[in-house]
């Protein structure tokens, strides 16, 4: 068995050696240089080149086929490029058209907004003009009312005597005079004169607006329902046949304060003011200096020309402030 192994190895070595010798000889033959190629090559060269020459047409055919395929691919690429360019151009045109449409819509909206703003500005200007006209009219009316109040204060009549102190309206005065004229005989005696005084007192009570109430010896109206400016309150009192109130005595003032509604902002206009001369407080009813005053702790201040009253006392304020009000039926004080 061991001998067979040695024999196989030896045989393999011999075969390898022979192959190397043959290869060396072939190499020497293939690398030999030709001194006369045209005569030395001959049929041997043709035999070696002929297979290669047979491959030339096939190679040319393959090259032509490859060239045709390249041209076809190039044409396809050009077609794809044209399609892409057309698509891009179409998309660009579509987008440009959409953008243009959006711009047109935005322009229309801006024009609509501009028109609406112009209309609103015109309307606002119209309202401001109307408000200015209305405010001017109100200011003119207030100025006229102030002038009227000042004139009333300036020409306020002196207090009437106890026998003729009647607070009656113009429509009721002829009626009173008629009743007096119809009783001429009553003036002929003291008893008849006393009776006339009683009649006059009765007439005076009947001519006062029933909304007034007796506080002490005088009649007052308390406007608890509506808040008004000083001028509006004065006009309301005039329409009721009275005046914004001033006070005869401290006791009367305290009694009136007891009729007021309590509350932090429940103020009442009085007729006391210094509209005519700064610092000279007078009564709107009589035009006389107001002597009965009851200021709150921080008063008087120069906060305004008109005087308000609440359950704690008096304060000064702007005449445009809106508050309740107190009217008096007479013009004595």
C-alpha cells in the first residue's frame, strides 16, 4: 500500500515536468521573430487570421445594431425631454394663470375693501358732522338756558308781602283776580280781609303742582326718578312752576336732607351756584346770596360752579354732571 502511494507521487512529478518542457517550447515558437514575414508567414498566418476576419461582418452588424439602438434611445430621450419641457411649460403656464387669477381676486378684494372703507369713512364723517351739529345745538341751547337762568337771577322779584305771596301760574292768575273782583265787599272790613287771606292761602295751595310736598313751611319736589344735568333739572323745575331749591334755615335744610335717598352716588342738584360770579354763591330762584350751606368734610372745593346735596352735605361739581334734583315752589330764597 505504501509502495503504491510512492509510485503515484513519482508519476505525478514526471507529468508536471513534461508539461513545463512543452510549454517552454511553445513559448519559444510563439515568440520567434520573423525575418521575412511575407514569405515566412504564408498559410500559417492566414490560417490564424481567417477566424478573426470571419468575425468582422458579425462585429460590424453588432456595431450597426448598437448604433441603431443608440439612435433609438437618443430619439426616445429627445421625445421624453420634449414631453418634459412641454409638461413643465404647461405646468408653468397653469401656475402663472392660477397666480394671475389669485392676484386678480386679491385686487378685487382690495378694491372692495377700499370702497367699503371709503363708505365707512364717509359715513363716519357724516355721523361726526351730525354729532357736531347736534352738540353745537345742545351747547347753544345750554348757553341760552344759562343766560335765561342768569337773567332770572338778575331780575328776580323781591319777596312778596305776606298778604300777596301767591305762587300761581299765568293761566291761574286771571282766575284768582276774577275771584277777588267778584268779592269786592269782602275788602270793606277786617273780618272780610282775613277771609281773603285765607282764600289766598287756599288758592296758593291749589296752584302748586301736587307733586310738591310740604317740608316745614315750604313746598319741595324731590326728583328721585331721573338723573339730569343742572340746566335740565332747572328747566324741569320751571316747567313745574318752581325753581331749583335753596334753603331758608338750617332746620329746613336738615329736614330736606332727611327726605333724600341714601347711597354713595345719590346726589341732588340744588339751585345754589356761582355761574354769575366766581366765588359768589347765589340762589337760582331769588338771585340772592345763598347763606344756608352745609359742606361735607372736604368741601368746599373748586370742582365746579353748581352745588349738589346728599345725606352727608353739599359738594361743588360740574353743571354737566347728571344727578337727581330738588325743586322749590317759591322764589323767596
